[in-house]
C-alpha cells in the first residue's frame, strides 16, 4: 500500500547521499576545467575563461518526444539522455554558438533510482560529447499524474557566440550549395508513427534497438567547420523534415532545390514508407531521411568542408543548391 509519504513526492530524495553523490560525480565528469560553482538553489558559471569579446548568449530547450516509450518498452534508458542533449545542442550550433552548460528536467510517476541514474548517465555522456557542462537538473516525482513506469524529459542549453561571428543566413546567395550531414537514423522525430507501423514484437527486437540509436551530436565537426571556412547557414533537420527546416535559414526570395538520390537512404525509411502508405513528400516532411544537418556554403569550400567532416567521421554529400524562389523543392 502506498503511504502518504509516497504521495508527497520529492522530499525523501534530498537526503539520499549515495544517489546525490552519483549525480554529482556524473555532473563533474562533464565539467573538466570549466568554472562551475554550485549554490544552494542555483549554479554559477563563469564565461571569462572562454575569452569572448562581445558574446551573445544563445538558449535552446527541447525534449525527445515519444522515443521515450520505445526506451520504456526495451527497458533501455542509458542512451535516451544523449538524444536529449543532442536535440538542444544541435539547435544551438545553427547560429555558430558554442554550448556552455546544460540542465535537465526529469519527471516521473514513481522514483526508480537505477532508471533515473541510467538516464542521467546518458545526459552526462551527451554533454561530454558536446563539450558542455551539466550544471544542474530537477527530478520531479508526480504520482497520480504520470503512470509509475513512465517519465518525461526536457533539456535546456545555454551557449555563446561572438556577436561578429553569429550565423543568421543573411549572406546566403543563389548558387550556394547545400551540404548534407549524415544522420545516425531517425534521431528523435516521428516516433508516434514508428510505434504504429511496427508491431510490439518488432519494436522489442532488432528493429526497436535500431530505432533507439541516439541522435547524432554535431557540435565538434560543425564548430570546426565554422572555424575553418565561411559557413553561411546551418539547418538542424528535425520535425518537419527538409521541407520545414531549410526555409528557416534562407533569406526572403531564396529557395532550396534538393536532389533525391544524391545521398544514400537507409532501407528502414523505405519500410516505414511502405507500411504507412506515405508519399515521398510525406516522408520528407516527417523524417530526416538520412540528413541530420544541412550546412550552406560556397561551391569553392565544398572539398575543404568534406575533408573536415570526414576527419570527424561524418559522411556528407552535396544534396542541392540555393535558387531564387520560395520554399523547398525535392526532386
């Protein structure tokens, strides 16, 4: 029988020294020599180390949607935190910003220490990959609001970019090229549909494990690109696919023409299309279709860009061009 103490929620966690030590260790593993101080109710972060002259602070927030249900089905919670970090930091770098620090929000119906630590271990791993300090978080226990076995996640990231180096797409011109960076799979979008087109048995096996592949974090390769060549615009391909995300970084009066067949698409995307009876347009409007990030550059910078990405183990392809017009054409 659940006691009134259970329904009170959070307080009993505050005194769990072993749990708090584990969380502290995970957070410190992301901080390296980053100047972080913890107050009683907040964290303090000194950006002086990074020697910005005129920094603009950049902030993002996101979640991982119903991919959480797949993690719950497979009882595998150690990578979903990577997705959470990826969705935030990949948005943040589109303006050229360096991620500085990250916070998470974990809400659940009933506290399970092992599961919670697995999730936060994934968040810490994602932060290390993004070279971003995990400086705090909130664990909210909400019995009666969430089912005991369910949880939700939200992430919050703050970064900075020199005012003179912020990328906003204003230098994009007709004739520039779209360089597509390979995704690791479906990333964190379209999972409500994926859970409908595959059976529970399929999701519990090889297909489910493949779908749980973490979202790729592009921080290191993209920031190196920005340091080495003049990047004009960057689009993170998430919900809405190429159709919705590319126009967000194009100046008025310019469009993108994407060439189907200019990059390899994994067979699993086509299996989803077949089962969902989706048109090509619907697929490109729902999923990333193998392209997780698009960088817009000059024709003369393509070779250098691809060499940088190859060194960072990221496959890339010239997938289209910028033209006069509006929207995105995929053909």
